[in-house]
């Protein structure tokens, strides 16, 4: 065994021995109890008492740390004949040991460890010597005249016995009396004890000024504990004016005298610049001193410094070791921090069961963050079975104790009915508390409540303010929501450049929603220059972070070659990913892929299934496509009633094409009773919403008095809107209006232009009418060859009028065509004979 290992073992035995004798209240049987305990310890470790005594006496450094033990052996006759005189000699050696003596044996130890062993030996020696002298006094306090002895130490000790009920009934007033006698005589320990009595109202009324006075007396007389207490009073303005410089000075004095609490407080002063300049390096040094001397708070602080690389190089393993030391010494904060280490695998192997165990210890000890983390474990089944009611209970404890995280999560429980009944008003209350305590998530959530009027009146201005607080504090979702407010003018003026900036901050901070909207800004040039490649890249980032909207948009980019090479297979893959993640638009788009064989094999049944998913999820486009499937028997049986129902759902949700199709259902009695008035109403909605087909049908209604009074001027207006929006049938009808002067002035040139547009767009009636214009020189020069070409196009596409006109061309052998071709054309014409000649 190494010297270091031996010293650690002995150190632990000294501590154990010290605690044992201090905790003994039965002074009549003190010697017997102590003898039994020590014999048990020696026997349990296979040690011969006589041999142990010889080794200790012959050890070259016995004066350093063994003399109190040796004295105790002689006092009790352990391994030797009892010898009171020798016991006293060794106790005095322990007390009076010169701290400047050589330290050969412990040259490998740090100076603080050396001092600790020496101090423990001195403390034990003093205690045993005083007990040896004053045992009879303690046992028979009432019958002893202390005024005659005038022994200040004895007076203080009697006060201690009265205060703690050691060897006598507890009597705090008498404790105060004896402390006062001893303190008045100048005994510094009694002066500190008297200060403590006044500080805590022990045997007297609480009096912080008197407490301060006696702490000052004791501190000036060199008592390290009083020096620490005095520093605490100056630091907090207790019993005197607050004076951080003096607080620092007294902490320093006490720390230099070996007081572990003062060493920790001194570290805190250096860490935060209290009474001195900030110095993280010195803070670390004093935390280390205090930690080595067994102070649990300092051990935790030291762990924190190692964990975060403050004043020392970052070292997760050392952080874990010190958290463990502190946690085992009962520090609740360290127990929580140790739980974090196990939870996240920092400085040790990840072990959620142990994490839960330490969070539990911390929580039971009353630490608010430990309570919050324990609640989080129960909420998510981390290291234990999921239990939302227990999660709620621990979040409540944490929240009541002013833990901002606990308050936020308690609000979340109330908002969503987790472990308790849903209560949006209480959710807002706790979000507000948490937000005011600086929790950035709660600030964002509170903004959301104000935005949507959840649990509180809707107030977009306040929503904006809370999003701003959260965003400025660096919360990525708060930054995203702030950007959204700027983009849409929610609670503030619309400002697309500011929206773009906050989306950017959020995106860089890995917020998937922020990344999606940043991509959207780049795609559409919102608050920045349009850049499809950057749009694609941000959609990709967001999609990989599981944002379903981004996955859909990324697929759209692949499908249409926006910011990347066109790749229908990848488009299909991302539509599928987004659809599985619940995005209703993607579900509809996936249906389109299956229906049209985009990036996958054509499969109308799967198309129908995904349209159904999308429709049920409320997507208007999905509802329209589902209605179209039912109307035309795509992937399912034809069912006009179901078609009508889904067109109706989609139309209510604002889909302009569905509104047009719903009008068609009412006009023609498909899946519903024929009702031309309702048909007109839905065509009107569709037309106003910008649907070219709806505009055409509305024009047709006005032209023919369907569901409304006949009105050729309005018919013309809506045909014009539809034609401008590219509807080929409307372009043909508009040409007809100009040709005949219906609802507008007659203008054959303009009529020709619209017939031409309609014909090129593939409208068979437009092609026929264009041929007619060429055949008769209407709005253009006569050109029988072109007339024949357009009649041919119209006829082949199935236009009966075009077929008839083509037959007429052959009949009259226009352009010298052969009779054979005429017969063929005439046959086609006869097959589709119409009275509209």
C-alpha cells in the first residue's frame, strides 16, 4: 500500500473517530463506549492493539497525526497498561505540535492534505484533553462553582453542553449565560458561540447587531469560524452596513486559517467580483482548497468549474468525480448535477437509472432543479416507468420553489392536460411566472398563448413583446416566431427584412421551423434576393431535422428542378417522408405521384389512399383530388355522391377548383339535386378566388341566364378574366363576343386574336372558329390552306362543327384537294352530324 493510500485510510479513521467521540452524549460511560468501538475497529481489520501502539509510537512522524490516538490508547489501556499521565503528555503533544516541523513522510501529499491531518490530530487532542479534565464537571454541572475556577474554556464547554443537552438537560438560557461569562473573559470560541445565539435567538431574543458585535470580537481574536460569520454578515448587510470589501477581507482571513466554508465563500467572491476583482483562476484555487477540506458546496462548485472549463481546463471526468464526492456528502445541487452526468453520459457512462436515482435524492432534499429533473424523468420514462401524474407533482414542487424550468413545464402540463386536467388559464399563469423568471421557452410559449388567445385574451402586441424577449435571449424557436411576426405584421409593422434576419438566426441555431421559413424566403425573395439554391439547401437542412413542411418543399424542388437538378425519385422519397410525418399537403402530392407515375410506378389505388389521408387531415387540395377520384373512378369505384361531398368539403376550405367543380355538380345534378342557383353561387366564389375555369363558367352562366339573369356584359367581363388567365374555352368565347359584338363592341381583328390563342391552347371550338376566320377573311387575310389546317385539327380532335366544315372544304375541293380525301372527311362529318352547321 502506498503512502498516499495509507494516509487516506488513516485520515478516514481519524474522521470516524472524531465523529464517534463528538456524538457521544453519555459521559458516564464515555470511556467504555469508546473502548468497545475502537476494539471493534481494530479486530474488524485484523489489527493487534499492542502492535499498533508500538508502530505508532515508533513512527518518525507520530507527532504530526498520531499523538491524539496514542494518548487515547494510554488513557483507556488499549494494548498497554492505562497511564493517565502519559495520555495527558500525548494530548499536549498533539495540541502544541509545531506546524513548521519537517514533513518528510508526507512530502508526496499536497500542503492542504498535510494541514488537514495535523488539524484533525490537534482537534481530537484538545477534545480528549478537555474531556479528561472536565468530565466530572460536565457530569455534575449544578454542584460545581465555576466562578471560583474562572476557567473560560470550561465555561464555554458548559454552555455547549446546555445548548445541546450533552450530559444534562437542554437549557438554552443557561447556555447563553455560560457563553456570556466565557466571552466576557475574552475566550474567542465562546464569543463566536454567543454571536451564534444572538443570531438565531438561542436563549435570548434574536439580535443581529449583538451577533455582529460578538462575531467581530471573536474574529479579531483569531477565531476562524467567527471570521467566516463576520464575512457573511458584511456580505449580506446583517447587523451592519453591507460592505463587500470587508466581507472579502474576513473571508480571506478565515480561509487562510483553514475554514472550509470561508474558502468556498472566498472562491465565490473571486468568481463574481465581490469585494475584489473577478479572478476565475483564484476562484478555482479556493474552491479546490475548500473541496479538499471536505466542504460539499465547494466540491460541487469545483465540479461545475471542471465541467465548464472555468479557471481550469475542461475535464468532464474530474467534474463527475467532484460532483460524486459532493453528492455523497449530501449536497442536493451536486446530486442533481451528478444526475445530469449520468443522464447525458458526461464524464461517465450514460446510465439513466442512476440519473433517476440521483435526481430523486436531490428532489427529496428540496432542490428545485432536482425536482424539475425528476418530473422530467417521470414525464418521459427516463430511468423509471412513465408516470405523468408524478411528473406533474414534481413539476409543481419545483415550480412553487421558483424553478423557472419547473414553472414552464408545469404550464405545459396544464396546457396539454398532462398528469392533470387541461386548464389553459393556469398554463398561462405558470408560463408567465416562468417567463418573468427569465425562462426563454416560457417566454416563447407565452407569446404563443397571446397570439392564439389560449388561456388569455388574444393580444398580438404582447405576443410580439414576449417573442422578442425569448429571441433576444437566444431561444431559436422564439427567434423563428419573432421572424414570423415581422413577416406577417403580427403585433408589429410588417418588415420582411427583419423577418429574414430572425429566420436566419433561428436557422443557424438549428430550429427546423426557422430553417424552413428561411428557405421559403430565399425561394420567394422575401426580405432578401431570390436564391433558389440557398432555398433548396435550407429546405434540406430543415427536412433532415424532421420538419415535414420542409420535406414537402424539398420534394417539390426535386420534382421541378428548383435550386437543384430535377430528380423525380428523390421528390417521391421526400414526399413520402413528409406524408408519413403527417403533412397533409405532402400526402396529396404523394397521391399525385402515384396517380401520374412521378418517381414511382403508377398506382391509382395508392393514389386514392393518400388522397384520402390528405382529405381527412383537412387539406383542401387533397379533398378536391379525392372528389375527382370518386367522380372519375380513379383508384376506386365511381361515386358521384362521394365526389360531391368531398368537392363540398374542399370548396368550404377555399379550394377554387373544387368550388368550380361543385358548381358543375349543382348545374348538372351530379351527386346532388340539380340547382342552377347554387351552381351560379359556387361559380361566383371560384371566379372571385381566381380560378380560370370558374371564371369561364360564371361567364357562361351570365351569357345563358343560368342561375341568374342573362347579362352579356358581365359574361364578357368574366370571359375576359378567364381568357387572361389562360382558359382556352374562355378565349374562344371571348373571340365570339368580339365577333358578334356580344357584351362589347364588335371587333373582328380582336376576335381573330382570341380565336388564335384558343386554338393554339388546344380548344377544338377555337380551332374550328380560327379556321372559319381564315376561310372567310374575318379579322385576317383569307387563307384557305390555313383554314383547312385548323378545320383538320379541330375535326381530328372530335369537334363536330370542325368535321362538318372540313367536309365542306372537301366538297368544294378547296385548294385542289382530291376527291378521295373529300369522301373520307365527309364520312367523318356524317358520323358526327350536327344541326349547328
